[in-house]
C-alpha cells in the first residue's frame, strides 16, 4: 500500500509490465464486469483478475483504476487485493507453478515435488525467475486429493506428480512445447488464465477429459458390479403415500 | 441382505461423469437432464420446497443442516430481491468432490440452481467457485451459456413465466470464503471475513437481502429428488441421514477416488471398495470429513459414516472426505501441515484464531524437529483451549480439532518430539508414493 502513495498516478509500472499499461479496452472490459452484477462492487474480484491479466500483477495503478471505476478508495481496493492469495503484488511468471504441500499431498510426496521444482528453477516459493518465465507458490489444498501429489500450472491440474515428471514438465514449458493438463486444457499462460477467471472465455472449455480416472473409480465399480440407485425405487403405491418411509428403507436403516 | 448391502454404490450425481462429452448440454439432455426442471416448473414453488424438505436432504458442505428447512427461512414477504448463492469454494483439506462435479457435469448443478431458485423465489443466482480451478470454471461458464441459449435461463423459462439470471463468479484464493458469511462478503467485493450472526443470511445476506447459500453437491442433488421423488431418496441412507452422497477417499488406499453411496456405510466397507489400504500397509488414522473433523483410527472402522454415527464417536461427517494415512505416517507431521494450513487461511479477524494458530505452528515445528520441551504437548492443548469457542466462525475449531484429536489418539508420538525428530522416528520417505533418495525434514 505504501507504493500506492508514492508512485505517480498515471505512470505505467515500467519494466515490471512489459505488455504495457491498462488500455482503453481494459477499462471498457472492467466496466463490462461491473455491469454484470446487481451491485458494481461485486465485480471487484473479477476486475482484479483482469488487471493481473494485463499487468502481470496488481500494481498500484491497477488498484487505483478499480477504485475509480467503483467509487472506492485505493485503500479499500488494496485491502481486498492483499487479502486474497491469487492476487500478486509482484510480477508473476509467464507460467505460475503451484505445488501442494498441505498434509496429504506432502506425505504422498508433494514435499519432494516442491523440492525438485525449487532446485530446477533455483527459486524459493513466492519468487519469479529472472527471465520472467516461472513463478512458484507453495499451495494449500487444491481440492484434488484423490490425485495426490498435485501440482498446478497456471491453475490447471497436473495430477499424480513425481519429481521427474515435474522436471520434465518445466522443460517442456521452458521450450514452449505444448503441455496438456491431466484434467484440463492445453496450458496457455498465467495471464490468459487470469483473463478467463475474470470472465472472458478463451474457448477451451471442450478440451480435456470429462473426469480423471480417480473421479470415475466409484462409478466404474458400480457399473461393473451392476449396482444402481434404481434399486431403491419404491413401489408405485409408496410414491403417493405420505411421509411413511418406503418398505425398502427399513433394511437400509439401522 | 439389505439394499444398502447389495447396492453399496449408487451413482446418481456421478452417473454421467464418464460419458462422452458429459459436460455438454446435448449429452446431459440425452441422459434425461432438465426433465426435472420441467416437472418443477409445473408445480408450485411451495410444492417443490416441500418435496426437498420431505426428502430430508441435509447440507453436503460440512454442517449437515437440512436444506429444505434452510430454504423455508427465507421470508417471502420481504420486499428485497431473494438470492441463491452456490458455495463452490471447495478448499477443506481432503475435499475433492465438487470440483470434479463442476467439471464433468456442470449442467447437474445448473439445473439444480434453477429449480432451487424457483422454490425460494430468487431471480438472480450466483455460483461462487474457488479461483484456483481454471478448467471447472470454464466448464460451468459454458454450461450457463448453453442453458441461456436453450431457454433454461433468462426470462420466461420454458414458458413458465419464471425468470432467472445466473452469474458464475471466480474467487481469488481464500479457504475462509467457504464459510457462508465470508463468502457473501467476498461476493460483495470485500475481504472474505465472516460476519456476526444474527442476522442470518436467510434474512439479511447478500446486499442485506434474503439469501440462501448451499453447497454444490446439495444443489446438484435437487434435480434427482424432484425427478424421482422423496420416497426414492429417503429409501436410501439411515434414520436421520437420508439419501446418497459422494464420499472422497484419498491417501494411502489402493484406489483413491469418488464413491457415491447411500449414507451410512462403514469405513470398513468403503475401504474395501477402494481396494483397502495400499499393499503391505495398515491403517493408522483417517479423517472422516476433511481435516477440520477430529481424526479416527482403526477402532472406528465399523462406525456408520453418517451425521449421527460420526457425532457419536466425537467427530463429524463434514465434507465426507476420508484422508487415509498408513502406519508409515508421522501424525506430528500431518498435524503440523494442517495447522499451517489454518494459520495461512485464518482471515485475521479474531485474535484467538490469528494468534493461536501461529503459536500452534511454533510448537508443532519444534516437536517435529525433536526440539520440543517437556510439557509442550500440554502447552499445545492449552493454546487450543484458548482458541476454541472464542471466534466468529468455525475455521479455528477445525484447527483445534485436528490437534486435540491427534494428541488424544497419539500422545506418545508427540512426546517423542521432545527428543527425536519426527523424520527419524518415522522416516518420511516411507510414506511417499515414489522412491525418495535423501531423507530429513522439510527443506
């Protein structure tokens, strides 16, 4: 927040934002987001995602633009931007790498995956490589525990990781070879991901599978075994009966 | 043999997850999708609400509050707009059921949103999804667009006169936003910090208007209840825990994954379905419903995994996220990592949580490194005592629960931390899924 007070208001953030400052098109898109909600302030989270997609981070300029558009103070917006971990006040890399080290992933090998990524990139978590290609984050649980250890690239799933797979993945990304998420689309960039999160489609929804193998484990087992919820259909008489449980429920009750 | 024994798994929400392009509207409709919406729109909102209430559906996001009852708290004579907000901020460690649903079958949720909004009289609904899951967000956004194009959303839905707009909203990284009042603050463009209750959201929620907040799985269960009826739903489950649910198994099991079953099967049965603990190992402990629910051990294998059964053994069904750890696992290490999670995710509003989780991490770090001092385990419990019951929301209760339950079951292992590092007592490499050369603590 201190830099919000010292930086000149209209100045772009120099070399930190090689893709240039917020343009008129950005402003129009920010307004578009505000118009989507009954109360414009509800758009602040998406707006900050969009700011990141053009600035590569949330700069003090980005904070002020959002504040101006929503009739808030810069302090109010900065208070929000610094609360949520996905908003980066320092420039993120072209690809943002996250490795989960919450208890389960850590135990299953996530600590080793993180160590491999750190060694490979020469980074500590929350840092970005000098060439701007990669930034690294030590993640808290990303809701993919049945695919542990989990790594995220630009917020796409990289399931069942090993240190060797993680290293190979980084090589592919560095060489700009196509990389497919194990349960998602072709990796684009952190900035494009942020643009999609803000609410602007990149047309990739139909890429990737419907589900990963672990997600389908139960439904496959049921199919092979002929187990089905249809078995619980009460007899026609019960369907019109009162709140009386269907006869079949007695067996299921303890 | 009862039906629950002969049909241990009952795919309903998960049934179409493996279908070709299951996330597309045409695929969903071909499976009978949106038929429940047509049925619902042919009934009165009160009738739809009664069906869900009588089905005894309980919230699948952790607390287990009856969904239909929650809906009935919305004052229909309140002049403000009513809102439905879907909580898709799935972030509780171990919990991984909503994200695959959003990705594989977003239309199940969208259909549930429309029916539920109709029941409570909402004309604007929000689907709040944690931001760190790009592809599921793409899929839900596309599903909403498809639903608009097909006339399932917008004005005069299917000629019923009912209007509904749905806004898909991505979060920005904050576990606390899974707490419903923090989620509302976040959705209003504020820091995600919990609100004091009352007023409850049903009376003064989003924009101080009547608001219902339900978990993804709860809302996604609604179309099946409308289509197949409360009697079918209540035929599954146990006395007070009706219906089916998605159990998520992860960790040291042969086949981790999502297992949709009637409520009330035992952990022993669930483990059996998952191929058991990984080969050559035995169960040490597991969480029944995410890391915020007190851990259990092998002595609880025959406990019914329903709301009451787990309450009887001092824990909770929570999000039904069973994280399984075998005998190689250091409970000191897992407890530290969980508490680090709560420390990281504490919103900072309440001092006991903000400072208390910090102190728990300090103590656990020392115990993990074998540098604890005699009495540190009691100090851990004392800090827990200073936190519990003294905060706005239940985040801190989760942090306390994972510490106190771990100490209750494995106190001596924490005391070993007075002299011996956890990674020497139980070498960490043995817990990993792949060979690890070097050993030792975290870098």
